[in-house]
C-alpha cells in the first residue's frame, strides 16, 4: 500500500496533462482541408478590378489578399499595370466576399517579381499570415482566386519546389491556376501564405512567386504617387539588368559547333537551346539552325516585355547553287534575320543601326548593330546584332542576337563579346 499513492498521483498528473492538451487543441488547431481554409479565410481575399473610366466597366481583373489590419492588400503587378500606366483612364477597386466594393490606391510595386501592394479603407480585419516555414516537395498547398470572374475558388495542388535553371525564382505548383486568380494567395495547410499566384502553362502546371519577395517589399514599403511609378519601374529594371549582366559578362561562355563554325551556346545554365537540320534531297542547299534564349522576361505592360536575350545561328551549304544564286539566298536571309522584341511606338524609339565589314577570327563578316531607346525609361535600350560570314561562295553562317532592357554600356559590351566568341 505505501507505494500506491505515488502511482495515483502520477496517474492524476498524467490525466491533467492530457486534459490540458485536449482543451488547448481547439485553440491551436489550424485549418487542414480546402473547405476549412475557404470558410475561415475567404473574408481576407478579394477580387481586384481595373475599371475603365469611360465605360465604367471592368477592363481586367485579378485577385488579392489582406496583409495588414490597416488595409494593405497584396496582388500581382500585372493585375494593376493598366492603371499604373494610364491612371487618367482607369481606377482600381476591390470586391469582397460579401459583394462590398471600395477604391484602391497603389502603395508600392516590385516589377521584377510581379508584385504590388495596394491600400483600401479596410479596418479591423485580420490579415493572412506570411509563412516563415519551408515546405518539402509533395506537400499539399491551396491556391485561392477568382478564375474567369466566376467567383472565388480554391484549388488544391502540390508544392514541387523552385523551378530549376530559372533566372527568377518561381515555385512550381501542380494545380490549375486560371486567369483571374493572379495575385491570390497560395497557402500551406496552416493557412499561411507561401506564395502568390502568378502564371500558368496549363495542364495543372502553374507558378507562384515565393512569399519572401512579398516580405521584402513589405519591409521596404514606400508610398508612391502615380507620378513616381515610372521612375520606380525604371530604377528596378536598371538594377536588375546590371545584376544579371555582371554574371553573364564575367564568365567564359560555353560554345558549340555548327557547320564549320564555333559559336556561343548557353550563356548561363538557365538558357535553353534547340536546333534542327533541313537536308531534303529536293532542295538545292542544306540548312542547319540552332537557337538559344533566356526563359524569363519581365512584364512591364500589355505592349512591352523586357529583360530577355535570344540568339540564333543558320548554317547554309549550297552544294547545288552557283555563287550568284547563293549570294541572293544569303542576302535575303541576312536581311530577314533582324528581329525586334514586342513593343509599341509609345514605348520605344526607332532602331538606329550601324553596318560595317569587320574581321573576326581572321574571317570577313558583315555586321549590323542596332540600338533603340525606351521612351519612359531612358537609361534602357534594346540591342539587335546581325552577322554574316562573307568569304565563302557556297557556304556561310548567319548569326543574330537580340537583348532587351539593358543599359547602353551593357548592350554594347554584350554585342562585342558575342562577336568575339563567333569563330
């Protein structure tokens, strides 16, 4: 009997601990199903509408979510870009889960990572938490947004880590994002934001901006007027191109053989290359081409994307053409090899070109280098370089390189390094 009392005390203590845990669990439990997440968090997620002032109708829409009790809402830059570039033609509004509307103002943007913070007269609501925890591949995550203006929806999918070989970090999400969900939150099972919906490639292949870039924007938040936004975009684009161009220009480029030439291949490991040969018997010449490009670009407006590099090589062996026929074929292809990045006359000046004959690796080349300036971001340029080997009568290489959104110095340095690496 004397040693039964301690056993009873221990049992009572254990029961008390278990009871305490049981009582605390409802307070600490987090939503773990799509139904729970949607029910508990829908009042913190909004449709973001860009309204055309002339017609008073929606011009575009996306999604957003509350990140502070003072009314700050996160979304994508591209969702509100129309308003940013033409505030005299548009306004932006939110629509909440009860159907209530309100005006929004731009607070700050990150054009590189496609983020924007807007503010609304919303007080007293609890914001979504931004996650500090890391996830493992295969973890369940949930994206919320308003697809095709059909009403707020939740999509369950899988976290597949960061995209490999990409200049800008994106989370690969195995789930079906659709237009209108851009800017909405992607949540872990605790209801915390781990990313922001940004793009889709279809077939349950979608992409999220990692939440760390939203945290950085929040921590460095500036209050911008509409007059400040163009300067903010230009500053971010200029700093970004300097960062990645320092990497590209400082390394030794990989090379590959094409025909009887040696040419640059992947400039960095995130470049993607492909090629094809055309040697049909009925043709009077053989043609082989190779092309490479950076997979990422930056959305500035519906008319303008930038920060991309692409290049292409065409090798011709005209075994059944005389020298005059080959010259005509070669000249036509050289003239058509000049290409431009998509941009409107409101965004860029006309190309200014210099054409000359130069010696590269003891061979003669016809080279055309062209530059054009961004009208609203005068420190940025597009460059296009076209090269044609001119010494062969029946064989020759055409090379074409285009890069967008570079400083003048970086544009010229890139073109020169490209020429020096063609042999």
